[in-house]
C-alpha cells in the first residue's frame, strides 16, 4: 500500500539507505584575504564564521591567511596543521574550539608547504589527516600564493572588502596577483561594514578595474552594514558556485 501522499514506505527506506551510504563531502568556501592585516576585516571574518555556525553549518575555519584570526577570537594558537601532517601532534590538538559547531585550525605553514609540494586543497582536507571530520563547511582563509591549491576545488572565491581606500586597494591587488589562472571559477566581492547600495556601486567599479587582470568572472557577493547583517552573507553564499571535497571512506563510520 502507498501512504496518503502517494509514496510507498519502501521509498523512504531507500532514501534513508542512500543518505547512509552516500560518500560524505564537505562544502568549501575559499576566502582570498588581502594583505596587510586589517583588524576591521578580521572582526568581520570572525562574525561571518559565527554566522555560518549559527545557521546550522558545522564550520571549520582553515586560517592560512596570516590574519591570525585566533587572536580575534581571544585564543592563542600553539600548533599549525603542518605539525599534525608531520606527526608532531594530533589534528585535535591543533584545532581550536570556538563555539558549538565552530572551530579554527591554523594552517599557514601547512598551506605554504603544500604550495611548494604542488599539492591541492582537497588533499589537505581529506587525503592526509581529514581535518574536516564532523564538519559541513570549511572556510579556507587564503593568501594569494595559496590560490594555486584550488586546482581541484573549482568553486568561487570570496574577496572581503572593508570600507576604506587602503583595503579596497588591497583587495584589487590580491585579485591582480591571482593573474590569469584559468581554473578560477570566479570571484565574489564581500563588502563588510557597508550598505547594499554603496556596495553595489563599488562592486561595479572594482569589476571594471579588475576585469583587465583576470578572465574569471567578478561578481557582487553580498554586503553587511552591521553585525546583525552577517546572516545575509550566509544566505547569499548558499547560491554561489560552491566547491565540494569528498571525504575518505573511513569518515563514514565517524
């Protein structure tokens, strides 16, 4: 017999089995963090990480940007992911718990090493130590050289922009340094501390300037004027061309 909505009971059983045995994956949001370090930008990156976690996504921040985001959260990093890769500590020792469903993993040294080895981000996440175990989303804060790690993670790259001339120039320079990489799916401008109307105008100006440096699309991502607007960026990011990394078989039983 079929139930009142026309589905056979075995349909639900089959769907449950597909979910149980589906290969687990992790959504990856690369964020190109311009230099130099900007406290205003750091505060916003911390707010965004918390907003993703508050929206129900178990979130891991991979901080390879030299932004030292741990200090923004009031924490001190003792280890880098590279220490775990070399067997000098466990991944759990390097990972910093921030809030329920939110953790940070310092990874500057690991990502620098990966670039030298011509590795890829997927390898760091899943192939070696699986630091993404138990998470739904990895926010990868990257410096310009680390964009090379995205060869097998072809999602759009977010570029945060704070509302001051210095940070706007830094964001443009970061995009310029990425050059003509054909494997970049596109850039998304994130305007932090700015209303949507002003952000849309600035996005057009940025795209007009940067389009001569890259063949990748330059799109408006989202804007947040105040801390309460951080959820707006979380909502907008759901519609971007997101990358996913498949986790290894051993994760199924975790």
